[in-house]
């Protein structure tokens, strides 16, 4: 078998010289899926899912804390520091178990 010029092949969709003008540059049909690219995309998707769940859980937890206490802790601390009365929410916004047993 005769060789027609350079035959260079570096994988991962990188440099592929195979013959004079046949295939120049990566990502031809012969090179399969890119495992490093797939891994990077997979990690990005996983990070996005964790971020979304973290944001949702933080939001739910903060809403529950505000409902349980009847006030927003940071705003109440700022108002107390300024010598004002903390801004209490109406009592009916508290959950049923706090209304029944009272806040601790």
C-alpha cells in the first residue's frame, strides 16, 4: 500500500490529516462522540441542576422562616438597630401549628 502524503490523526475531534485533500480538520464521521466535551456538558448540566435546587430550597426555607417567626429577621434586626419597632406581619400569615401552639 502506497502512502500519499501525511497521515496524522490526533483524536477528540482535533487534528486529522488523512491523505492529500481527503479530510482536513477534525470531527469527521469517523471520529466518534467527543468524551471530553460530553463530560464538560454533563458537569455543566449537573451544576445547573444543583444550583436550581439550591435556589428553590433556599427560597422555600426563607419563606417558611418568615412565616414561622412572623417577621423578616434581617429587616427586624435593621429596624431594631435603628431604634424602631420591628415590622411584624399579620398574625394570620403564620402557619397553623404556630397559631395553635404559639411561637417558642
